């Protein structure tokens, strides 16, 4: 059975949402850096720490992580910086 939503692998990065990791002080420019991007199809890509194994045992009953999904953690300041770039619903 197909899921109602699937990630589109053909989508491209369109624009960064929020401030860059350098602007936020979240990178040493050597290792990885948390970030949020809008894709050209409107979906959102998040770069962060994969903590799936840590949190999957604590998830509420109505939250499921499929085998091709990951629970990603980003710094609070990354999400706050995205706010101006996300239109009001």
C-alpha cells in the first residue's frame, strides 16, 4: 500500500530558509552543519543530527518512523531563523 506522501528524489534545492549555519554560529566550517532548505517542489529538507535510535522508543503511539525515515534534531536557533521565510498559513 502506498503512503499518502512520498519524498520526491527528483526535487532540487531551491533556497535556504533562515540564516546560514555560519551566521548562526552552528558550524566550524569543517564538520557538518544544521540547515533547512526549500525544495523546488515546495517540500522542506532538513540537515541535522540523526537521533532516530534515541527517540523512537519514546514516540507517542500515533507517531511512526518508517525504515526510510529519520528523526532529525536541529538547534532551536535554526528553526527560529526560518520563521521569516515561511508564509503564514
